[in-house]
């Protein structure tokens, strides 16, 4: 992949153009493309909830041992069929006949 040289501070001095953004994307390492796509999708969506999720910083804290145990216990319960379906939950909450 050819890397284009661009002035990284140009965007602070002048409004960015689509061409500037294309050139910037072309400079990204391949391992950053998913993050860029997530961020750009967040900017492009009109759905406020999806926007908030996509633009939120990724979780970078390690899970505590208790959290890992709880996740594993939940997975095992699911595999044993110990869960409540969406329909059953809606009935329990009185939101469905």
C-alpha cells in the first residue's frame, strides 16, 4: 500500500475536504482501518443511540477475575438452556399478550 504524505495539521487550519479525508485514510495502517470505519460510521449515522455507541471510546480496562467468572457462568447457563427468551421477558413485563 502506498502511503501519501499529508500535513497532519492542515485540518486544523482549513476545513477538511472529502479528498483530504480519503488521503488521510490512505495513510492509516491496516490494523487501524476497523477503528476508522467504526468512527466514520458513527459520524454518518442519524441514529443517536448507534452514534453514541460507535463514538464511545473502546473499553481498554482489563476485566477483573470476578467479572470473567460471571461471564463464563452466564455462558454455561445459556448452553444449558437457562435463559429467558425475549418473548417471555416481554410477557413478564406485561408488554406482550
